[in-house]
C-alpha cells in the first residue's frame, strides 16, 4: 500500500520554533533547559501535559476506539488534569477552582490519587530522574546537619494516608 492511499502517515513530525519573549518560548526553554531534569525528560513532560488534554479528543477523531474506551481514557485524563491544577494551586497558593466546586473528591478519589502518585514514581524510577515537588524548589542538602521536615514531605501520599 502506498503512503498516498494510507489514511494516517506512519510517522508524525512535530517541530515548533518559538522566539522570546513569547510565552511559548519561555515554556519550551523551561522544559528543555531545566536543571532538575534532562531535555528529554522535559520534552516528555511537555508531551504528557498536552496528551492529558488532547488524547481523548484525538482518539475520537482518529476513530479506532470504542466510545467506552474513549470515556475511560477521558476519565484518566481528567484525573491527571485535576492533579496538575491542584499542584499549581498548591505551589502558587491560589484557590483551587475544582475544589471550590466540590467535585475534586468525586473526580479524583483517594485510590485515583494514589494511582497517580505511584505512576509518577514508576516513571521517575524508570527514567532515572527525580520527582519534582509541586510545592518546593530543590535545595542542596547538608547531611551533617540533617534534613529539616515540615510535615509535607509525603505530599498527596500523606493526605491519602491521613484519610
């Protein structure tokens, strides 16, 4: 079968150039040059964020999955997006619009939150990278003086264990 008769190309190439001071350039620079992860990990994080929103829509457009498969995928994506919203709200000390509508507990229950945390741990271990905290900026540690803990070390996992 020739490539002209195929409905979908074998490969999709995505190249994007952005110039400062555009916000897109700032974000891409952060993802590619962040000292807390490699450029490859940054590209993956950018793709993960984009996939969390667009994947169900793209799969529906692609037309190869059932409605129930797309709904399950959309549920998982919503959980990821709710977690990303919560992380931003916690980091920048702003009101969480999802929580204020009372739907967070329904949309992201303890089991789903634990699954999300474990998924991030697996990705970090497989990738050999560190998990970036959503509320703290990593600082150098002096082992001779010990580690100062403020009670938030477990993040979401601590909240689940309290529940």
